[in-house]
C-alpha cells in the first residue's frame, strides 16, 4: 500500500497527556486522542536501530501517520508496555542467544540457532553479504526469506557460538 | 480440498481430525500454517478458510483449540499487515478489528494471498485460484531452499552433473584431451624412473665399484629420464592451454549470448556487478580448473599410485613403518588447511572492504569537502585499515606457525626412512641404493598428497563457479517465444489492457485491475503522480515484464502469444533518459536497422530536428558520442533518440517524455520532432507537456495504480477531478518558470 504524502510543514507531536492506548479486541491496538477513537493503530520506531525509544510513529491501517510520540518513557508504565509489546510484534527480529551450528552448502549457509523467541533453522545466502555489522559487535542478519535476526553483542555469545560465527564473519 | 504446494508444513493428523469433526461437511478452501504464535514466539498455528468462516487452530499443551473464528459474511476488510521481519493477518468485522494470527516474512506471500481470498469470498462469494506460477523457493525433493534463481535444486541435481556439463564444453577437443592423458602417463613414468635409476647406479656400480663402463650410460639415463619428463610436461601444458582456453572461450560466448536473451526481471533481481563477475571471473575460474587443476590432480593421482606401488616393492617392511609419519603429516594438513583458508577469505574480505571505503570517499570527495567531514572520513578509513592490518598479521602469523610444524612432520618421515632403513640394511634386507631411492620417492610423494587433500576444496570452489555459470545458462529465458506464438509482422496497432494487475514485488502491486482500449493510430497520454504506475504500463507493453493477472492484447491477440521479433519490430520507444551506445551518431540512429542507407539516416535526423546540430560538429554524422552518449547534451541526445525511433518506424510508439530540462529553443525543436514522430502511429505518451495532452485523442489518468479517469482533454478538464488538479499545478509551475527565465 502506497503511503500518501500528506503535505504538511512538520510532523504532529502527540502529547502524552492527550492520548490513551488500549488493547482492542483480539490484539489490535486502539488509541483515543482528543475525543477521537482510532480503532487500529500501529506504532513504528523512527530510529529502530539506534534509538528505538525516541520518536515512535503512530500510524493508521492505511499507513498514514497520525502523529509522533517524542519519547516512550514520557508515557505511563502500562501505556509504555502496551506500545512496547506492539513494537515487539511490529519488529519481528529475534535475538540470537546461541548458535548451534553453521553449515555451508552451495553458497547457502544453514544456521541452527536459539533465539529469544525459540529455536530456529534458517538459510542465509552467501557468507557475509547478508550480515550487517552495526557498531562494534552488533550483527544484523537477513535470511533467504527476508526474515531478520540480530545478535546484540557477539562478544557475549557462548564460546561454541563464537566458533561457529567465525566461519562467516 | 487442501491447496497443495502452498503449505510447506504438513497438516498434523490431530488437527485435521479436529477440523473435520468441528466443521463436518464443509469444504476447506484454504489451510496455511504460520510460524509465529500470538505472543511473538516461534510456533505453529493453522489458518483455515471455509466458504462460511475463517478460523485459526492451535495445538497447545496437547489440547487442540480454536483460537478465533470469524464468519465470512461479517467481514468488511481483510488484510495482511506487512511489518518488519513479519506481519499480522487482520480482518475487520462488524466495525471491530480482529488479529487472526502473526507470521514471519517467510509466510508473507502466503498470507497476502489468504487475505485476498478472504476479501473475495466476503465481497463476491467466490474466489480466484492462486497464481500457480509462483517461483518455487524450496525444492520439492529435499525441502531445502533453492539457492539460485533457477528452479533447479543443486543438491538433488547431482554434483557430477556440473562436472559432466563442463566436460560437454571440452568434448570437441576429445582427441587432444586423450593425447594429454597419454603424455601425462609417459611423463609420470619417466619421472618415477629417476630414483630407480639412481638405485641401480648406487647398488650395482658405485658401491661394489664394478662395471665402471655402466656409469656413463646410467648417468645419461638419469639425465634422459629427467629431460624426457620435463619435455613431455611442456608439451602437455601447451596442449592443455589450447584446450582449456578454447573450452572457456566457448563457455564465455554461450554465457554472454544467454545474458542477452534474459528478461529484464532477471536483471532487476540481481546486481549487474554479479553478472559481470559471472562472465569475467567465474569463467576464469573454470578455465583454471580445466587447464591447471584438473591435469595436476590427475597427475597427482597417477603419481601417488605409482609411488605407492614402488615403495611397497622396494621394501614392504619399511613401507609399513612409514605409514605412521605420512599419516600424521596428512592428518595435520587436512585439519589445518581449511582453517588457513578461512583466514585467507577474511583477508580478501577486509581488503575489499577497505578499498570500497577508499573508493567511496574519493568518489564523493566533493560532498566530503562541502560538509567538512574530512576528519570523520579519516577515522573511518583508519578503522578499516586497522582491521585489515590485524587480519593480515593474523594470517601471516598463522602461516608462520604452520609451515615449520609441517616441515617437522615431514622430517620425521625422513628420520624413519634412514633409521629403519638402516636397520634393515644391517639385517641384509635393504641396500643403500634402495634407501636412497626410497628417500627420493618419499620426497616426491608429499606434494601430490597435499594436492589431493586440497581436492575437495578445489573441486567445490571450481564447481561452484561452474554452477553459477550454469545457473545463468539454465535460467528461464522469459524472452522465449511461446510454442504457439503467432507471427504478426504487420500490426494495426489496437491495444487493450484487460484487468491488468502487476507489481515488481508481488506483494505490492503497482497496477491494480487496469483496463483501457486504444484504437490504432490514436495518441494517448498517460498522466498521474510519480509512482502511480505510468512507467509500468509502458514496461508491460514492451513486454519487459509479464502481467501477474489480466491480459494485454494487441490487435486482439494476447501479447504473450505474439512472436518477439514482431513485437520488437512494431513497438518503438523514446525514453526520458535517452540511452546511446558508444559509437557514432549515425550508428546510433541506425541502431534498429544496421543496413539502413545513409539517406534514410539523414532523413530521420532531419525530421527529428537533429540534422543541423549534427552538421555543426566537425565529424558530422561520424561523431563519436562517448559512453552512454556522454559527449552530447541532453537535448541533442533526445533528438537522436527521436531520430532512432523515426528510422525504426514502428506502428506503436511509446514515449516517456522528459520533464523539460532543456532551454525553450531546444524544447520547441524537440516538440516539433515529436509531433512528426507521432503522426500515423498508435502513440502512448507519458505526458508532461501540456501541448502533448492537448493533442492527445484520449487521456488516461492513473492514481495509485488504478485507472482514475479517462477521456479527452476537454472532458477531463470539465470534470474538475484529478486531471484538472494536475493541470493546475503544472500551469502554475510553468508560469513561475517563465518568470525565472
């Protein structure tokens, strides 16, 4: 769905006191702002990798931006949790906790890992074309299905995992 | 019943039973598994669709339950919300939204399709079958992902097939290859005879100090054997060079030809750089393999067998002892080499990253300086440089450690030979000559062994290159004529788009259910905001891509059924960014028709208002235009591409107008040229000029991929809709431009 470009000079800031989030029926987030109810809202981080808590874009189901929340921490705790749990779903990027094995076959690397969302086997094309290093030790991996995974700090991985990772880094 | 091929996971028996029970008698339209549970953890849930309801089933704690069920007729909207790394399937029913399930990107396609089917069922009561032509991502035999962009799974396709295919290319040189083989055997035999001759020399002549007359012939024999080996090797290399290079020449040629025949979408999906590598370095690798490695490997195999036999013959007792040190050496190499190779790979990697950084900064030096970021770039470079330095040091250090260890293991073997051999000599079972010969053979033994242990890596490496080449050669030539293609050399030029839906990315269609008709010789203008699908209409008409749904008809015939050669002959294009080849102006104008006569070229140039500027150049029509036409100005290039189209003389003309970036004089000239070009052809123009629109018979307005308005200029202006608004903006803009000029 193409995003319509609303011609405006600046973005709309949503003031924490003026908005309220609620969990609608069966898992869809709802927002009440200045008397108006938005049945389906979807939050996105503007800087998902470098600054995920600052500037959360709240969008409607047609992908139009309703407004921005400057800092998630300005909201009440339960509100923060609602947004965070939704963000967790919007960004389905499991964190790899352990690498069991990496095997290579015909230029495709098979990764057997354990993530914070469960165990997974995925296929990565090429040795490190699909691995992005951010900062010193944070790794973002894209697999053949365009699913993404991340390793927050590969120095903190167990030793066996590091040995496996060495095969591709 | 169940869609087959759509689900990768198999429906578990218990769930099947549960569903059959609960929804007894209802036809299951769709069943898809997802890989993410509601809380965001990996797991399996199943989506089912009957004609009356959609529901999700999960199997948790050994209890099967329905997570959610929504009656179809209450559904007003169903969509797959694609987020990052995954998404959610949601429906709106009775004003309330419901999230049915979550999925990871792996299932995005499946659930987008599911959403569409749910929508169809809810709104129309029927649904369209899914497009069964979806490219197979997973091999049906082994279930693993198919690495390339072919439909062939390389695992299931046996490895030796690539091998034999490579040899197909070597087939024409059969006799030469046979001769290489024979020469190789002779050379090896010659080489193997050298230590034996020295054994005879020592045992039968020098030690017993007997038969001095035999010294000379034996020494000569030594020389002869060595010389013969060297000579034969040289001959072998010469022939191999010829065979190898010729075979690779054939491969390169075939590859290049194939690349020309591939569809645009093939190129879209890949880096042009990767394809260039295929032609250049992958073929080079295959060449190395055929010319260097393969002969060496064969020779090594022969040598090892030969030496093995001789060692055994010389002294089977010693051979038994020697197995241990040899084994240790080989084991060491097999364990260590792969690791070294990893360090090498990392070394090359870091090196290319470093040069990429340098390339980046130096190419963009203007921006660096304009923003004063020299320090930042310096830091970036230093980091990468340091990284590279560390990797190099590590590599060389590893090398420095392994080599001595390797040498020692080999020395160990020598020690065994002399000690055990000596003892056997004392026991009368071996002679000095025998020991010396043995030593000599052992020295010859190691190199081939190392080569063979490396064999797997060499084979994998080279066969991978071969596979990459065959991947291209095997790619479906989407530009092949269908078997029942119709020949239509003379088109009238009627065009019809019927319910056309298309997206470069299947999940995001750029054109949605677009339908319109154009009669022959009409001129149509297509307008719309950027991204509304205008260029896509043109690409589809040129058949650069094939539609996902619907059809395109020319003179009533589906475009897929018309022979390519006729399509190309009858459709001409003038692009926004005119692409010229590095050649002369004349060559560029005559691109579509190399046998064009000079007066035809001049005529075309005149009609395109290009003749005068061409003549103002010292070399006239023979002027070299530079790479991509870089030596000419934009206005000049545009007119040459118009001349090119005029010469081509197609029945259907596609015009992608440039947003004016030339001065008004040139603009006028170009406009005139275009008017001449359009006469008497069916013209489809992505219009940016008001004059083009005013002259069009019909105007099509696209908005976000859909046909919004269609009619003549006056009709649409009267409607005061999207078209009207666009014109307002355009005129305002034009007015302001005039003031500036």
